[in-house]
């Protein structure tokens, strides 16, 4: 954690030669400085949602490099793959990203998006006697996996309500196991995100006890291995992929009916259920990897430390790559 920032070890000249073309609109990148046709970018994808969105938006029809997709059930699995250099890039909320770094991962945050804090909720069954967060004392909650965005949200919700962590039982489970436990009633509440949340609301009529707004950052962080960022070809492909992600979210905002139709098929839930999730899913907009972004990671880490989940201190400047071009997209 004492090494100089990685971006300082990559010269501006190298960036201009290898990746500056990626700052242009995608349509103007016919002749990039590197031959992207020789590049294979390994992309880790939680539940397959990133690939599904980009494909629905028609953005994978003419990608100038090869993408090898790997699908992971949760952020913890994705970050394990990044740490093991089994994939080049992958997106997750800032809280599991911070947890991964604290666990020894040498990833670099290369791009980020935020939806303002939506997307992770604390659910109870429709027939649950639990009516408020205060009713959770003495209950069993699954924050899904340890260090996840759902864990972070659970800690924040309990703290906001003045409930010590010792007053509840936390059951850390994979999303699949937590789903089964929630359905059977062996846990009283479940903090969960994305497709799992959509299916639980749709299939079981789960109630939202707290929507996480004001606690969760809503920050999606694209992380990369240092070896991928150091490779000129992969660095240019990463910049291009980040812009594809920008365009994917822009497509979702411009085409709500098409997005809802896609996500309904993807999540195997009725369009009426998916429509309630549209605003938060389509709201993501690119934010720069800058001092404010690093401060967000520091705050997230401070919450983990205060809760006793993590220890020590980390300079997150060492894990922020600030030089990936950011496109200007509507």
C-alpha cells in the first residue's frame, strides 16, 4: 500500500499512443493506435446483466476486440476472480470493491457510475409480522455475502435505527442460498440487489422494509487488474468497454419500453415487476475517478472499520486509475 499511484507509472505519451483514441466517440475509432483486433478482454459479469444489457442495446455487434465473458453470482466471486487474475475487468458496488482491496486485492478502479444510492433493499416476506426496522431486534437477517453491498446496506440501516449489530443475527449466505432461506422462512429479512431482488419481489411478493437510499452509495465501480491496465491494447479496450457501458445506460434511459422488455425476459419476471425497478436500473451515469471518488471509497472503508468488519487504514489513491478517457454521452 506504499507504492506510488499506478497511474503515475504510466506516461502521458503511452496513454496518447495506446488509449487516447478511446476518448473519441466509438464511431470515430476505426483506426485506433493499437490493433484492437489482436486484443482479448476478459470481462467478469455479475449474473450476466452487463452482457445482456449491451446485447439488447445492439452494442456488441461490432466490437473491435474479442470479449471473453465470465459470469459470477455475486461481487465476492467476481473480486476473487480479479484477485486471481482470472479476469481482466468487472463491475461491482464500491462496498465490495473496498472489501476486496482490504483483503489484499491489487485491483485498480478505472471507471465508475452512480444511480444516487438505489438498488439494494432489505426485504421481508409479504406475511411477515415485521413492520419496521425497529422490529428486527432479535431477528435473523441475511446480508447476503460478507463485505457485499447488501452487508454494507444492512449495517447502515441498523445503525440508522440505533440497533447494535449484537442485537440481530447475521447469516452470511450466497444469493442462491439466501433466496432459499428467505422462501422457507429460516431467515426473517434479506438484504439483496439486482435480479435476485426482482425475482423475490415478483415470485414471493416480498415487501421492502428499507430501500437503502441514503445509506448505499449506488456507486458501480469498474475494476481492472494491474496487468490489464499496464497492457496498451487491453487498456484501450477497457476504455472502449467503459464507453459501451455509458451507451448501454443511455440506451436504457432513451428506450424504457425496450429496456423493460429485455429485463423482464432476463429476470424471468412480469413487466409490471420490472417496471418498478426501471428508474434505479437506468439511472446510472458516469462519474470521474477523481478526488471525490477516492473520498467515497475512504468513507465506505471508514463505515466498515466502525462496524468492526475491517481493520487498519488504506490510501485508496493507490487503487484509483484516473486516466481512462471519459466519453461525453447524453
